[in-house]
């Protein structure tokens, strides 16, 4: 919600699956716009609708009890907060940017093995928080169960996923940028 960069620092600003973790998503979006140069691009992604995100549906409900409680006054993580059609675009429109493109894109998670799945996922911030709070064995078990349910005959693991995206032009802002 407070980026450590000067105004108009970047030609392109990208936020991948992160804005929905902010306590104040509107403030986080305003920060993305603030650090974009006039004429720059702001691109934000979020998880798609739950029915199109098999990975999150398989992992998040089992991971939630392993997470530490949120800090006092903070709400728990909301990975689906921007997944409804129009939610991401609506939040960005409030910043005064002009939409260039928005939509959904298939983004399957495919791993050659369950061990590769664990290596790829264990470093994510949400998993590191769960590991610190509940131990690696408990978090690894969540992934082992999810991976088993999505294992293909060759031993690889595939989760069909959809990402929502929105791309914006920073030249039609309400702050005089033109």
C-alpha cells in the first residue's frame, strides 16, 4: 500500500496475484498508478473465478487452518477478492486509468512430479507463513493430497487454472497526466 519508489518511476508496473492481499486494495492500486510514468502501462492479475482455479480450490481450504492469525485489525487473505467478473477492472477504473485490455487467460499449473510441485510452491509467501506457523510437514501434506488428486498417469501433476488480467494506460489519469 506504500511502494518505496518515487512518483512516475516506471514505464510499466505489474502486480501479479498480490493486490488482493492488501488490507486496502484501493490504496494499493493508487500506489501502482503513482509510480507509473505518464503514458506507462499498469497490468494487474488476480486469480480467476473459483470454479476455474482447481489449484486454489484444492489447496486453500486445507491451508487456511495452518496459517497464523492475521495481525490485529487486519482481515485474513482474500485470494478470491478480485475474481468476480468486473471486480479487478472496477478497482482499477477508480484510479482514473483508461482500460487497454482485460479478460481471462488459461494458466495451467503443470509439474513433472509431486516433488517439483512442492519445490515450486513451497517458496510462496502464503506457504512460508503456514510453514512458520504449523511446520513444513503439515504444509507438505496439503500439497501431497492436492497433487495426488490431480496426478496424471505419467506421474506429472496438472491443475487447470484461469487468471484474470487488466491492462491500463496511464495517460488518461485524473492527475493531469497527458
